[in-house]
C-alpha cells in the first residue's frame, strides 16, 4: 500500500501542476516578467532534480522523493508560465513537451527509488537522457523564430 500511495501522490502532483498552468490567468504571465520567472525556476528545477536523485539513489527516502518532485513542479510552473499564457500553437507544444520531460524525470526518479543495484541504476538515467533527446528533437524550430 505504501508504494501505491507514493505513485498516486506523484501522479496527483503532475495533474495539479498541469491544471494550475493551464488555468492560470494570462494576467499572471503579464505581471511577472519572463526573465524573473526563469531566474526563479532554475533553482527549483536544479535543486529538485539533485535532491530527487539523492533521495532515490543515495539515501532512499520517499519523503525526499516527493519533496523533490514538488520542487521540480514549482520550477516547471514558473518556467512554462509565459508559454502557457501566450495561447499560441508553439506555446502549447512547448508546454506539452515540458510536461513530457517532467513525467520522464519523475519516472526515472521513481525507478531509482526501487533499484538497489548501483550498476542497474544507470539504465533509467540513460533512458531519461535518450527520451529527453526524443522529447526535444524539434523544439528549436519553436524557439528560433529569427531564421
């Protein structure tokens, strides 16, 4: 039952962040500058990813894993706030791919939580890297509008 609760909490956080991002009023993205949101999101994303890998692999703890995923979702919300508020096709694609990458990160952290052999712990990390390349394969065409 313990493991079902962990997985359901992680899925609930993902759904809550998805809904918060899509239902945040456009005025929030106009009030907060994109540079400020990016500067606020970077420590949350990096800190959450680092503590997640430590909670999953170094010192296995479910509380640390859940706290790190929450930190990552807060950083993702700040990072994608302007793209979701733009209402364009490119913005929707970037938000979808950002959440796909966050889902892959959460799955990798959860897999590291259950894998005890250090040699097998490299497999989810390599799969995360390959899936990240797949999720961002043509993301440059949305970000590079000048050419």
